[in-house]
């Protein structure tokens, strides 16, 4: 079973840009989320995980908010990608190797994991490093 390509893009636009799918779904909840939060992980959080599963914990790390509009996410060809550079806090202690990122609903705690995926390459973080991802580096594919 799979989704049609046009619907995959519609679904990503609904989730990441808060754009309605005509006659199917809208973003008209009483108080819809305006941001999602990117987290970094030292291993795959998995489909059963939450935002804290394998989440990094270096000193200086906090999740980063990205607005649910086209200013935050670019959606095309069945993919949603970060529209601008995403830079995390400066590491002042710890030496994790980051392998995955995730998108969730909460700034902190065990929030619902919406999407997760592998980074293009593992990233070793040490003192003085601020993990940073260029526009288009965080890729979410719907297929």
C-alpha cells in the first residue's frame, strides 16, 4: 500500500506548513501547534520511541523550534526539509556522536515523535562545537 505522490505532498504541507487538504483536513484546531521541535539523537529513536529516546544530552543542548510555515519547512517532491540553517547550542561538556534527528511537538520531555531520520553522516560533538545543519540538510521523506 502506498499514498499517491500528490497526497504525500499535501500531507507534508498539512503537517509542516499548516496548509489544509481541501475537503479532507485542516489546521483549525482550537490552538494548533505553531512550532515543531528538532531534536538530535545518538541512535535511532525508532517508531516506538518518543522525543527523549536516544536523545543527546551534551551540556548546552536544547531542542530547536521551527515554525510550521514555508518559512520553516520547504515541501516538494514528497519531502519536507528545513528552510533555513538550524543551529543547536554550543557544547560545553560531553562528547556524543550524533546519528539521527527527529521532529516532535514539545520543547522538552517525552513528547510525541512525528518523524525521525538518519543524518547524512554521523557528527562527533566536542567542547566548542555547535551542531549546525544547512538549509535542506534535515530531510523527511513521505513515500
